[in-house]
C-alpha cells in the first residue's frame, strides 16, 4: 500500500505504472531472499515452505487489490 500511495502523487500514468510495478517487484525480491534464507538455514520441508510462501504472496496481493478496488468504488482513493 505504501508504493500505491506514493504512486498516486506522481504526475503521469507511465510513472504511476512504473512505481506500482516496482513495488510489486520489490516485494517479490524480498520474498525470494526470505525463501532462499529460509531454505539455506532452516530445516524445513522445501515443497511445503515454498507453497506456503506462494499462497501468502497471492493472498496479500489479493487483499491489496481488493482494498484498492473498494477505495476506488467508494471514492476515497485520493492523493
């Protein structure tokens, strides 16, 4: 949500899209590093660990998209 709020303050659509996708890419990099560290240093079942991380990523993106859509529909998504 922080990148979305920042993206609302940019002036053109191209920059808005770059900030939004950059935030998504940043979260994916952080998740990848977390998975790599978890698999390298913790005695976990790899398949279950990776599946759990993927499910949590999908759920968090769904909640974020739902929140943005609700705010857009309510007209409360402003600069």
